[in-house]
C-alpha cells in the first residue's frame, strides 16, 4: 500500500499541489483523472521521490520498504521521453539492462516484436505512438511492483491501444501486489482498465471512487412525480420536469428507489449513464463544494 497524508508541494508562484491525502491499495489499477494542469504528473513524481515534497508524509508498505527497496519497486513511463532523446531503442535497452537488476531481455524482445519497433531508430524520430510503445517495452521488462503511466495511450493507434491494454493486464497478473496508476483524460481507458478513480482539479484531490460502484449507482430515471418532491430524495442530483414526468439524475439508485417506494412512486423507465457524464457531474459538484 502507498499512503499519502497531507502532501504539499509548491511548484511555482501560480500553482500549489495539495495538501492532499489518499491510500492506494495494492492489486488495483487506479486512474488519475483531472483537468490539464491539475497536478497529476507532479503527484506521480512526488510518490516516486523524483521531486521533493514540502510537507506531509508518504509511507510505503512493500516487502522491502527501505529507500532503495521502494524506489526499485516503482517503474515510470512519462508522457514524453524527453530525457532519452539522442538514443536508439537498442541503446536504451542496454542502458536499462545495466541500470535495473533483473531487467528481462527476453521480455523486452517479446514486446518489441509485438509492437514491431525499429530498434536502431532514435527515440525522437519515432512517432508519438511508437515512442509510447518503446518506453512501455523498456519499462515492462523491469521487475517492479507499481507502474506509473502518464497518458499511456494518447497518440497510439487503435491496434496498439488494445495491445498495450493487454500488456497492462499481463503486468497485473505477475502477482497479487502489482499495481498500476495511470493519468488519463479518456473515459474509455477508465471504463476498460480502472478499478478505482482519483479525481483531481487544480492541485487538489477531490475524491476517490470505485469505478464499478459509480456505474452501478448512477442512473437517469423518469418518474411520475413533482420535481420539488424528487429533489428532496436521497441520491438525487438534479431533476427536470417534463409534463407529468420528472427526469432526474441519481448517484445512489438504491436509496432513491427506497424513497420512491415509500411514497408509492414507481420508476417509469431508467437509463444507464456514460462514465464520462458521471465524472463530469461529479467534478462539477465537487468544485462547487470545495
């Protein structure tokens, strides 16, 4: 587990991250979602010890929790491989092999063959999607417990996206403690990969959700009732009167159904909500209450 308590970092005069707190349980894929400039990449770097925090505590619970132990447990694929420009993929493979004990050349060869990567080409001369595939291949050949991915599928072709998703699942199958944290703007990536969602805005962690519970609980329903009555019910977020029917959004279908049953009101119909819409509404709510 990784535990963050009141983490704070002043990045520059116009941006501060935190203070924020959360717990990341092992064995899960966690999506970090937020606006551009929310601080997702900075949060990754703080957890990994790549930048120095100015307040708060970070605790790591691994078999080896020494400084070298937890740093060895982390692997990171940045959004762009700026620090590796000037090197070919093959040269980077040699570098990774020297730098990381247990780096697996056979696994790297399997991945580069899968992605059809040109090993003798310099990284900056690859397309954006091929750069992502190259860095993922280098990183997945490492032994690690926690994999950080910054916009992992952005700019990757459709076939490559599916291949990379499969490899992320394969990574999780290495052991019970394997964990992935990935920053994304894609609701499809969240829907198909994530177990949990961390929602950020402007340097603050707004909330943490279990993805499947969100999709199950949030619904759009239509009932034959007055809008003002519906708005008083548990779980109801908004309501619009449409003649005799009232269309409403609920974040807790079970609780809303209980109140409707108590009042003798039946649901005329209900509709599942897209994850993108759910997150948009939550972000709007959390921003208002912040």
